[in-house]
């Protein structure tokens, strides 16, 4: 486990070692990058999506700042040349007084920098689930999103608890918003955190959601009854 200091920029370096024991230097470009580096806190309250630079000898480096003490998980998402897509993980620790945050409640909307992002669709275990995220600002749909990583949005999904990293595939679109569609495959029921990166006015922003797989839409509240029944079980 690697330990870093809270709030201090760290020159974080790592290598990906191949089956031959040597650093991997050949990567396929996926979503405009050879490697995507995701760092999240164990409580899923903190999320960073950064893009390291690789030297000729296969060493990746990136400036990384982790503000709060606690345990973090780093994911390297890549496809080696001639191979299949892989995701490797490593643990990071930031020393200090750790105060884990409770998991954010399940919600259909998220606010970030004056933007509202709405989520339509449900996660269904064992199949590709269609998720549509719509971006608006000041009550108006945003129709001039800028491409980020080859698409109008990039979505990362993580399972609460064990932080299983899920591959999410964007649907190709010629429309620059407001809707961005993805297909996510979740292996089980439970809570998941969704992080959407989107770019507008030259800046990348991240909207985050908590979604529950297998839950579907919440059931409507029962209508009041004119005469009480004999059913004493709560609804």
C-alpha cells in the first residue's frame, strides 16, 4: 500500500508489468487515451479521473492530490497492444484522522457548478442497462456539449462496498446534448456510484449519483383508506 500526505501534490508513479515480468510499453488508444487512471476514496465520496504520462521505459506519472485522510483505491483502465481491456487496482492511504462519509442517497438528479444532470433508466443485474443522462443549466437543456475522451460524456460506475469497477460503454451520438446515453453491465444487486464527466464551455465537470441495481422506480405511496383494514403490517 502506498501512503501519501493529505492535501499535498504528489508525483505519483507506477508501472504496468506484463506476463513476461517487464513493464508494458504498448497500449491501444481507448476513449482518446492509452490509459485512464481513476482514484476514489473507499467511502466513494471523492473521485478523480486523471491521465498520466508514460515515459519510454513504461513508467507512468501524474500529479495527484488527495485532500482528505483515509483509504483510497486507484484503478488503471487500459488495453495492451494486441490484448483485451484490463482494469488493475491498487490501494492508497492518506494518513490522518479519517472520518468516512455515509453513502449519498439514491437520487435521479445531481447538481454541479450550476448544472443539473438528470438520470433516466435503471440498473438491472446481469444485463446491459441503458442509462440516459440529461444536462441542463438554468433550467435550459445544454445542446452544445463538447467532446471529452471521444464522446460527449464519460461514465464510471463503482459498486459500493467492494469498489468493483464496471465498464460502461457510451452510445455514439452526433447530438451535442442534452442527452448522453450509456450501457452499464452490473453483476449484482446493491448500491452503485455513477460518476459522469462532461465538458462544456471548455471545462470538465463531474456529476455523481447513487443508483440501486434491481430496485427499479420507487413504488408510489399507498392512498389513504376511508375505513381502516385489519392488516397491521406496515406498507
